[in-house]
């Protein structure tokens, strides 16, 4: 099944409190996203600030392979400003839940009329445009309202209907299943003679964004929204790197993604978002491919697959071992070999391991430079032959499965 990836780091990601990328950084992020191979880059909502307006125009004019998108309310001026930027994708949103309609004292029919007139206006202004209509908070909105608005939007010219789990409300395998929602939506729209692409926009409030997005995909969604580091409102969105790694590894999707660029992309976004990549983050975290406990390192040294189900090479990384209080002899021997220390007695190696464990108990990891000092200290001689290593906290070992 064809699947498109929509990255919203520059739109939803900038809705993370405190995150604001300069335009030269936005452009660099867009270039990297394009090289990674995402299909749609949602660049922002141009009427929000003049800077965003400028960046949308700039990115739309860069001749990227990806479709460049902008966000717009159901307001003609928003559409005009977005289209003047030269985007090929336009996301129009309007919430049709009863509670929102009541709050604004609006009738569904009036709102649907507004949505359809804006969609047709955009369609007439730019016939090749990809138009997405999102009934914001789709999954908590009344089914009838969503179907009415989506059907009319498609008739007016929308190509994509996005199922927004705006509050991260869905839970796989329950009566709030994204799988069931997407399947039902497709069936119902088909009855109404509508065959739009379905997108899923899953927030991570319950930590289930990725699971819900994959559920949506399995039910036939053709677009998944994600952001670098999962940036976005509150707990954010689906994390792009994890999504791509899982799709590539476990769903066997036809793709031209270059995931080796993921570390560079994440470094850039993390630096300018001012957010550290959490050490435990899947795929991109510092620890994502590091083995620690003695039993693990011993087995992983023989074959990393014993304790890994994702290949770090997918994202240009290597498996690593860490030396601390959990370490065993095999990890120490391997590390000694790495720094060119051979021929030590078993007792000397055991003493080194004791020292490593002692340091580990203080809550530190022994890197190769420190290991060198430990060797010199315990062997009571200065060993000038020890190789210099630059790694600061762990070391790579060869993945024997490759
Ligand atoms: C928003 C809310 C939104 C919209 C998604 C969309 C959501 O910030 O406007 O337009 O497809 O989560 O519903 O991000
Ligand atoms: Cu959102």
C-alpha cells in the first residue's frame, strides 16, 4: 500500500512552547527532510507572523522534491497568502464538534458551507493543489458532523481528509481504536462516493501516537503525520525517526528514504529547538543501541541480534557497549582489546573489572580514556602503547551480522 509521510516539524513542531526556528534553520531542516525523503513538508501557517510567511515562500521556492505545504484556517485571506507563497499542498482545518459549534453559536450547515466555499476557492485558484481538510479533534467529534463535513469538502475539491487525534485520545484495541475509525471512515465516504486519501495526525498525550498512527495505516490511511523528536503541542506528535525505522524494518514498505541522515537532522533540530534528545529515545537516543549488563554484552558481542531487533546501521549508527557496575568480563576484555591492551593476566583483568564496577556504582560510565588510566594505575606502570580513543563514554563494536 503506498504511504506518504508528512513532516510537520516546521508547523506543529513550532507549536512546542519556546520553539522558534530562524528562517535559515527552517530552510536547512526542510532541505534535510527532503533528502531523508519525506513526501510532504508542512512549513507553517503564513498569516501567523511575517517570518513564517517569508519562510513558507522561501521553502516553497527551493525546488524540493517533496510537496511543500502550508496551514490555513477556513478563511479566504489565509488561503490567498498561502497560495501566493507557491505551495503545492494546503491544509485547511475547522472543528465541527457540537461542543465547538455550540461554543461559537454556529450551525453545522453554516460551517460546512464555509469549509466548502474555501475548499472550492482554493481548488479553482490552483487546480493542481493537494488540498487537505481536517475536522480538528476528528475522533472526539460527532460522527455525523465529521462525515457531513468530510463528504462536502471532498465534493468541493479536497483530496485528503485528515483524521486528527488532536488530544491523543485514541487507544489501540479498544472502542477508541484508530484502526476502526479509519476503516469506518473509508467505508462511509465510499458509500457517499468519496475516495480521498486519508491522513492520520496522532498526538502523543497517552504515549500512543505511533501505535495509533500504525493502526491507522493498517486500516488504509495513506498519509502519516510526524515531527522530528515528536515536537508539537503538549506531548507532541509521532516521532519521525521511530516511525520511519519501524515502517522500513517491520512493514517492508517500498521507499527511497535515506535514514542515514536522521542523526544529522536530529542534531540540527535538537540544537535549534533547544531540546536535548532524551538518552532513552528509540532510534535517536544516545542509549538506543547500547548494551550494558554483563549477560547482555556477552551475548551481544557474539551476535547483537540477541539483544537488538532494530539495526543501528539503518540510521548510520553502531551498537555500543557501556562499562559500569553492570559490566562483566567479556565487555572489559573487549574494551581492553579496543585500546590495544593484550596479554594481561586473568587476575589483572578481574581487578580492572572491579574498578569499573566501583566507578559504575558512583553513577558513572567508564569510557575508553578512563579505562586506560585504570590499566596504568592497576598495573603500576605507564603503558604508552595504549591507543588513544576519542569516544567519550562508550565504544562501538563490529556488528557481526553484517
Ligand atoms: C492545530 C491543531 C492540529 C491541526 C491538524 C491539521 C490538530 O494546531 O491547528 O490541520 O491537520 O492536532 O488537530 O494540529
Ligand atoms: Cu496537531
